[in-house]
């Protein structure tokens, strides 16, 4: 752990070095990894293209840095500890050696099914260790994994399979979540009816529920690995070969496939993990995210395992079978670093402190927060009742596109401030832009957050549509990566993320495009038009408020709104289901036909005093009617 920062002055020193000479800075970090062949050049970049390459012509396999690297030093140490949904069921531990063997075995399976370097593999699995094994086995054979959150619908799944032309799907029979047993394979079956590229499906048996297996296409995981060797040579990858695609929502159109590559992502995920969480050998670390999201990729699987850490993987939910479940797990494994989302904190906060009391939390050293702005109240509750005021909170700001944490305190080093992500990590050069596209210098400023220099973990392209990548991130501000977030830099130079400034909403830490939800709503045959906005929600951070124009056909509002909710669940998944649906006679549109979302946001927020200028509206009366029918 040679690149570990230990003091605040050390942080400032490293930060200065990373800005003055980024190439040397990152070369030094990258030198601590195992490369099959060292790179020729550290960085080539152009934000216009965009065209960013790190560690050019370097050859590696990320799994050698996770597996072989640790085999002879910490082979018997737990890599993954898995805690099942039911507290009564046995947990499982995979040591680094066992992980190595499982990954090798499954790599053979992938190759047997014809998976070659560059092939795309969809992982649609519950939170079981095999999901991590699946990711690493893909990386080992040079295949590109694309993990799809197992809560997404068959439509969302088939869209992703088709977009990346996946050859293989890795899945499970079902998924235990709280008191539910959710079918998973059945969703895959439905999705595959709308795809033509998948030749094999491998099914991990988790729930034992009945599934249909298609002869010649579907195979059981446990049968496929039988007799497979526990050694397998890792395929040589170029630094800039794709490691994975992860689909995420944007402000327009369908979710896009964010592409991350092998070398830069490896260096960045490990460096940020060790520094932000101040992980020390022997510590037990737990991130509660799902592997279907970037947080699960970078901070359950890659970052921790590259660091030789013990990473806990939890199958269940925070409130099952009781609201103390998280704390029970912290106590059981003596967790040292705990990383979760504000929405989970707020949900647990609503249950009061009683569920915490039976459990000892004194192993905790660091608390983390990710995915959405953390409000001060939740920050204090977390700090007081979970951290007992002795654990620093690392409020980590980053995105699917950034690959790893960008702005965050270093635990125990950077003085924290409630609701502030504080300072950029070394290598991260932030810029705040004003509405005219000028960088705002100095402190006490507020504007749009951009990044003006490449970092190793950054997005390389959006799969199959490079111009979309340019348009979305590099076209708004010339020569800069635009994050889509608003930000404030206070008088101390500390950063506070204010939330999205585009048409992306953040519901329970899940990113959703308003256009995506509208498209799903519009699939209902009686819907004429819809507009979706976010509104402040006590637990979820933001809720989804949908204004819908319908052809009522003598239906009751109640039955129609329920049907619309079902439609959204079917098209995207339950996470996109609107919290409120208001049937409206019209939408506030300008003469050129543009919906004035500003007005809809204000109504959804209940902030109707100052509607601003509505004189450009085609039909100003519609605003009154919308206010009258507002749903509390
Ligand atoms: O708006 C920011 C918010 O989540 C967005 C990124 O979402 P996603 O790609 O799904 O990745 C989430 C996990 C990294 C950002 O544009 N966000 C993420 N972390 C924070 C945050 N907002 C405020 N504070 C954070 N710590």
C-alpha cells in the first residue's frame, strides 16, 4: 500500500503533484500493479473526440492483480464473505485461494461455451458470490461483462442484450429479497424471446424454484463447473481493451452503455478504495450496494479485491427480517468500514434507534455514503447513532461514468462537514462553470460541475455510439467533461454536490431518466402524453411525479393510475414506478411545443407561490387546473 496518504498535508502534497505532473503521478501508482508488459506512454488525450487512453500498450489481466497477486501472500484470507437474506441460513466465505479456483473453473466454462476475448456476457444475478466469480471469470478470459441489476424487467434486459449483442447470459433460478422469492430465470426467458444473439445461458441454483431449461441453450452452473480445472491462464489484455459495459440512464433516450477499460479502471478503483476508506490489511469492509450498479463493481468487487481486502456481500435488504439487520451484520463480522446510500440511512432512521441497540458497533472505523446528496439530518443520525460520533463519514461523490470516487474526504484525514463531499481526490481537476460557460474561480461560488483533465477511471465511450458520449459529456463545455451535477464551493473551498441539473432524477440512489419513464408510461394504450419530474421525498431523496394526459374511456382514475404503474414496472422495473400520477387535461407548453418542466417541478414540490413567467405558455389556464388537481 505504497500510495497510501496518511495525513492532511500528505493529501495536499499528493494533490499538488497529481496536478503538476499527472503522468508521473499515475505512473507511480500504476507501477505497484502486475503488468504482463509495461506501458509505453502514460496518457494520450483529447476531450473533443473524446479520445482518452491511459497506459498505452500496457498488457495485463486485472484478475492476475486480484488472484495470483494474493495467492501466496494472503491465499487463506477471506476475499468475499457472503451473508444470506435469511439470518438463519449459513453464510459463506471464499478465501483468495478459493476465489482463484472458482474463477478459474468458471473461466473454463465460459471458454467451453465459446466465449472469446471481446465477446459480451450479460450477468443478471442476485447478490451471491457467484456473481462476483462471474464478473472475474469474464475479465479473466477477456470477455466484456455487462451486469444488469436483477430488479430490471425483461424489456430492460432484452434492450441491453440487444444493444451489446451478448453471446452468453449468466443468471440464477430466483432471488431471495426480504420475504419475497423473485423469479429471475423466467425474466431471462422472456427477454430472450426478443433477442437473437445469445447462444448459452448458465443458471446458478439459488432458490430451488422451478424453472424451464431449454435444451442445448440452458445449463446449470453446478453441472457446468463439474470437473473443470482450478487453474487457468489469464488472457492478455491491452490497457485500453474493454473490461465492462454498464448501462445507465441519461436525460434522453434509452440507457447508454458506459464503457470502462482494463488498465485505467484497475489503477483507479484500487487507488481510490485504499485512500478513501483507509483500508488496512485485516480490516473487514462492507459495501451494501448491489453489483448491478457501479458502486458494486468498483467497491464490492474490483477495488477491494485488488487491495486484498475482505469484502462482505449481502444478499438481502436493510429491513428484513427486522430494521436492525445491517447492524446485526456489522456486529457479526466486526465490520470496520461500512459504505451505504443515504436512502438506506433515511429508511432506517425512520425506525428510530431501538433496532440498533442489541448490536455492538464498536468495530466500525469509517462510514461511507454514496449515490445521492446526503441531507444534514441523515448525516447527523448516521454519525451519532451508527458511528457513535467517533467514525468519520466519507461522503463520496462520483458516477457510473467516472469509474471511481472523485470527490470525498479521506477517512480520518480530511476534516468533514455534514452534506459536503469536501475535496477532490488526487488527479481530479474540478471546474465550476457559470451559465455563460465560463469557469468560476475562487470560493463561495455555485454552478455546474465539470472536470477538466482526464483521470484513469473515466468513461471511454458509450457502447456502439461514440458520438452520444461526445454529445452527452463533452459538448456542453468545450474541452471539459460535464457531470450533469450542480455544485457549490463554499468559503473553505469545500464542495457540496447539489444534485442533477439535467433531466435525470435520483430515486433511492438509482439513476433514472425522466424521458425513459415517460416513454414507459406512454406505452399504456390510453395514455396520450406524459411528463415526469422529480420531487423531494423524505426517504427516497427524490420521488417520481408523473403528469399524464389520458383518454379515460370511463375508467376510474384509480384503476388507470394502477395500470400505468404496472406498465412502467413491466417496461423498466419496480424502481421506476411513479410515486404519484396526476391525470391532467393538458401540459404547460410553450408556443413552440416545449413542455415547461420548471412549472411542473414547482407544482410537484408544492411550491406554487412563485410560478415565474407563464406568459409564453400556449394555454396559461392549464397551470391553474394542474395546481387544483395536485397530488399531496
Ligand atoms: O447526481 C450525482 C449522484 O448520483 C449521480 C451518479 O449516479 P450513478 O451513475 O448511478 O452513480 C451512483 C454511484 C456512484 C451523480 O451524478 N451522486 C452520487 N454520489 C453522490 C451524488 N450526489 C451527491 N452526493 C454524493 N455523494
